[in-house]
């Protein structure tokens, strides 16, 4: 088996692009990976990320060598993630910050084969465990429909709101509320 068998066969994996060594170190040491909102895949509610290393990795280029379990995500700005790059042109753009567990290293990397330019794509744990090349990660036919159905369900669940159950009831004085909201001409008698 070319990969570690840590990933369950039913897991959903997002193959993500790792463009540079610094981002790999951020993932390894700080436990997060960033994706620009404008180029993010439609669903980021996955179980694992698998990192495709570009030509920036010299000897270890064009392969998947590392993966990590996903623990959650949040939407933030590039500046909030990389404060030392305050002058970056994309500093105020929105990014998904995906919190991940420790990086795991494959016992045998999954080479790209003829693939070089890879963007984000989804696969499953069973495909990942048996893959010899990146092409082997592509989910086909009926399994592809099942994968997309699962992704849609996760996206719907992730975007669902249950605020009524989570927020306590608060009884606020109408005059105090009007001051907090900057509404000066509220007549308390109309609400009493």
C-alpha cells in the first residue's frame, strides 16, 4: 500500500496546492493552511487536506507527500493571517483559514505523473490509500455522484444556523438599546 492507512476509506479529502516551503512550515508549525476566498473550492468541509507540492519544492516537486486532518475553518483576511505582509496587495482580501492537525508524511509520495498544473480537487480515503499517481485519485462514475452528494450535504450542514437554540434571551431596556444603536428619537412609551 503506497500511503499510510491512517485515513479511513470513507474520508473526504481535498487535494490542495502547496506553493512554497514557507506555507508548508506554517502548516507544520502553526497548524493551518490558507485558501483565497476568490479561488476556493465550493466546499471546504472535508476530513483531510492532501498537499500537492509544486515546482517550488525542487527534489520533492510535483507530488503529494503530506496530508493532515481538518479540524475546522474560518473566514478572515490575509493580513490577519500574515501580519508581517501588511503591504501585500491582497492584504485585505478574504481567505479561508483551515485549521489542521499534525502533518503526516506518506510512506511513499504520490507523484503527479503527467500532471503538473493542479488546482483543488476532491478524492476519498480509499482512493488515497491505493493511489500510485495523482491520476489514481480521480473519483469516477457512480462514486463521483456519491462524493458530490456528500459534499453538498456537508456544505448545507456547515452553512446551517441554529442561533435560536444557542443565544440566551436578553431583556434590554428600550432606552438603553436606542442609545447603543444610536437611535435618538425612540419613544419608550410606544414600546412599553
